[in-house]
C-alpha cells in the first residue's frame, strides 16, 4: 500500500453504508496513512452502518447536518481537537433530491422540495467552506473535494433537479477556489464520477439502464467507487498541489464520447 497521505488529517462526509463512495474514500485514505474523522447527518447515523467503518478506520464519528452552520462549526471544532490540528483534506460526498425521491417530474417540481435538495446537495458545500475559512480549519495547501455528475453539463432527464444542484456545486468549487486559493493556498475541486451503484445513485429513475448505457459508451467502462477513492486520495495528496477550481471527470472516458460501437450495435439489433 502507498503512503500518499502519511501524517495528513481529513474529514469525510457521506459514508452511509458499504456501497457509499465516501466509505471507500475513507478506507483508502486511512490505508494511505491518513487520520480521519467521519461525519454524516444524524438520521443517516441511525440508519446506516457507519460505526462499522469507524471501527475499521480507528476513527471517531461526529454527527453533522451539512445544512446547519452550528453543526458544521461543532464538527470542525471537534475534528481539530481529535486530530490535534487543522485538517488537510475534506470530502463532501452528499447528495439528495426530494423531488427525485418523491418521483416528481422535472416539469412539475415542488419548489419547497427543490430548495431542500439544493440546500443539502449544493449550498452545504458553500456553508462548509465558509465555516472552515472563518474558523481557519484547513491547513495551507489543503485539498477539498466534492463529488459531482455530468448531468451538470449535459441533459439526463431522469436526473431531474439534481442537474442544477450539481452545476451550482461545481460553480462553488470555482468561485470559492479563487478565494481560498488566494488566502491559504487551499485547493477546491469537484470529481465528476461515473454512475455508481449506491443508495443515492439507484434512487434515480431508470438508473440500471443508464448505468449500462454509460458502461457501453465508456472505452474503459464505468469507474467504480474504489477507483474513485484512489483518485480522491491522489487529489488529497501533495502530488496534485497545483490543481484547483477544476471539475475532473472520473468516468472511463464517457464525457468525451459521442457514440460508441457497442451502443450502435445494441441499437441495430
Ligand atoms: N452514485 C452515483 O451514481 C453517483 C455518480 C456521480 C456522483 N455521485 C455523488 O456522490 C456523492 C455520494 O453519493 P453516493 O452515490 O455515495 O450515495 P450515498 O447515498 O451513499 O451518499 C449520499 C450521502 O449524503 C448524505 N446526506 C444526505 N443529507 C445530508 C445532510 N443533510 N447532511 C449530511 N449528509 C447528508 C447521506 O446520509 C449519504 O451518506 C453524492 O454527491 C452523489 O450525488 C454519485
């Protein structure tokens, strides 16, 4: 195993169960020498199996609803105490659309649901960064990542209002990346991941079909969560110090494709 994060301290949001992308990022970070704190919304802590992961990673779990500033302040404060100093990296792996969950069509959105989903999936990233900056909780040259999806750039009808949430999330990485970069050399990026079989992923209508479609379109096939975790570890490491304000595709080549031979032959049959 590599030691890319030896001596580094991090906070990982969003590990719900073993399928979660954040679960793999936590395991890979610790395997690469990092000390971490895990966090998730209080309800998710009750429903999920995060304590199993905490045991494996020999780390603590601090509940935080990422939409609540007081929870984020408490999380950052406690993390700095537990980890004995500022954090070097943070993973924001949070997404939820109430409209998707309640099966509302994009042309018949409930705006209260939309605002709740936006707060959780996108605005929480700004809240996290702003709170961290005010508390000076991230070390110089730290690295912050959020997970995104290509529906921010191209239309995937069943992704619904999550498309706008991901566009906003990616924009925050650019805008905050400027300010945090100037202030503390902290870098902020989003990783645009292939469709992945997780609780959030499979909540999207027709997910199996577009998982298979992306698999056929991508020359390398869909990127799985373990490979995503390895990519995140690299982006947390000192090997990527000059990368910031980017949306980085981790998708087996999907984003550069128009059509593939496999998709053509599946349509011919
Ligand atoms: N699965 C995919 O196909 C896919 C593809 C690209 C990007 N992503 C993104 O990856 C990220 C992680 O999703 P996942 O697929 O691992 O699914 P997941 O369901 O395992 O993770 C989503 C997490 O968000 C957490 N969350 C929800 N509301 C919260 C709140 N108020 N405060 C704090 N945490 C909250 C959940 O508890 C859960 O742990 C999301 O941003 C998702 O949009 C997923």
